[in-house]
C-alpha cells in the first residue's frame, strides 16, 4: 500500500470544504490533481469515501472512520518537520467563557514561556459549542462547564468551581439570606441556553424555585455582571467572574436559605481518536502544575 501524505491532505481538504473545487483552491492545486489524488486514495483503500450527488460530495461512514486517523498522521508529520525547521506548530484550545476568560490565562502565559515557538489559538464559546468543536476536530482539546455525554469524546473532571447568587449593592435583598419565595419573585438575567452556567443554574435552583422570572438572556458573563450591577435584577455566575465586583462593593452576594455553597464540576474533553501531540502534552502538563500551585 502506497498511501501518501498528499492524498490524506487532499482528503481532509475535501471534507473541510465539501467540494473538490474548493479543496483545490485551499491547497493551491488544480481540480484535476485533487480529483486524481482522491480517486487514488479510494483505490488504495478499496472503498468509496464519498457519495456523489451531482457536483456535491457527501461524506459516508468510511470517510468518517478515516478522518481522525488521517488528521493524526498529518499532525505527526508536521511534528517531524518542526524538529528540524523553523515551522510553527499550532495548538488549538477551546474553552467555555468563564474558563477561557478567567481560568486559562495563567496556564497559557506559563505555556508560552515554556514553548514560545508554538502558536496557540484559543476559541471561547459556550460549552455546547466547544463540545461540538472538539467532536469535529476544530480544536485539539476543550474545557467546559458541566459533563459531556458525547460517545466520541473522553471527559474527565478538571476543577471545581463555586457559583454565587448576586445582585446590585442597592438591591433590597443585597447581602441577605433569602427564601425560595423571595428569590422566585426576583427578576433574573441569565446566560443563553447551551451555556454551562445556564445549565447549572437550572439544575441547582429550578427544582427549588420551580420557575425563574427571566427578563433577559445575555451571551456572556461580562455583560451579565455589568447589567445586574446597574439594575434591580439578580443572577448566578462563577465566583471568579464577579470576585472584583464583590470586593469593590459594586454587587453583593445573596444566600439561599438552606443551601450551602453551590459547587459545579468543570471538565476537560478530548476526542478519543485525537493524536496527543507533543505541544498538547506539554500544555496539559503545564496546566497540572498551575492547578497544583493554586491548591497549595
């Protein structure tokens, strides 16, 4: 068998663009060269990788099976080239907004000190979108708020995160222990559906309050904490997000009667078939060291 890296590169480009024409443009090749490489690969494997519907190429089960293995081989080849050249590897990290904006910056800074030649891309989105990106190999690893049940992904507990109920400092309930009835009557601002923060609020509070008087949904935690500080509303966010506002008195914490600290697990997710590159291994080791230092 004489499968070439070029054939695999063409295969991945065609999957990414869903077209031999656009795949050829992406690789700066002629369309005939791309079509020929794809046909040669199918002949070498003895299977059809795409269903042809006119000019459209539809990925079939064979292509889905080959995809992670082809990507891993090309990543390993890139690592070999980087051993003896000035080429720059790219590490792609996905993280939910709380993790990406507040918990990962220290890890990224330490990682850049250790491997300054590695280009690092951080994608910040809600947990559902990050899980989708990891599943599609759009990022190398993901950090999300809450468990992930996708069969193709490995999920492991990463850290514990404390959630805090809060309001503006001049809210009538600011700084008080409140009843379920009082909290249910409040006007709420929450994250959008699909975010880990929204999910944990619904899991922890809805069973006790039965409903939330939701007046606004916002797509990021920064917007929520500022909106709450300027209105007579309440919300629930990670403590790390509102820590500065709590210290300066811009917002105040509320305590729900009969409820202790609200803790939620944060998770690290990776595709089961994802190649563990050297740059990714180093990132995970740096993260473990930073986490150990925070706990000590």
